């Protein structure tokens, strides 16, 4: 049952990632990997928030926890896409943009995960 929960969550996460990143690219354009940055920031915040609620507080069953944390967020966040987009910027000679993407992703995602943890602990 847990594997089916993860698979279902993964399918939903992939569709959500596509929808969010596509919407962000429509707003801000494709000259910088804004869609991936936003998705990873949102996913990191959600991971921190739900980690506390699901694991520390034990608010959901193990199957739902696996579906959301492993399945949904695992496919919603896009580290492999981040890596490819960053290397593409490097290959295009866009070193400043590549470094901005690395620094922005690192700072945003660590900060977002921390904010999610703090948010959940304040609930």
C-alpha cells in the first residue's frame, strides 16, 4: 500500500511541478530558471512544514506521509532540472546567471525549509 501511495503522490507532484513552473515562466520569462527556483523554494518550505506536522507531531498515517513527503514533494521539487539548467547556463557562457541560480537556490531552499519548520512549530 505504501508503494501505491508514493506512486500516486509522485504523479500528482509531477503534474503540480509542471503547472507551477509553466505559470512562473509565463510571468517572468525563460531567461533565468525562475520556474525551477520557485518550485524548489515552495517544495522546501512544504517539506519543512510537513516534516514537523507529519513526523514530529504524528498527525497522519504512514501511507499519507509517504505519499506527500516522498511521492508528491519528491517529484515536485526538481534538483535534477536545477542541475541541468545550471550547466546549460555555464555552457552558454552565462557564468553570472549560473552562479546566481546556485546561490539563489541554496539560500532560498534552505531558508524556505527552515521557515516551514518554524511555521509548523508555531502552530
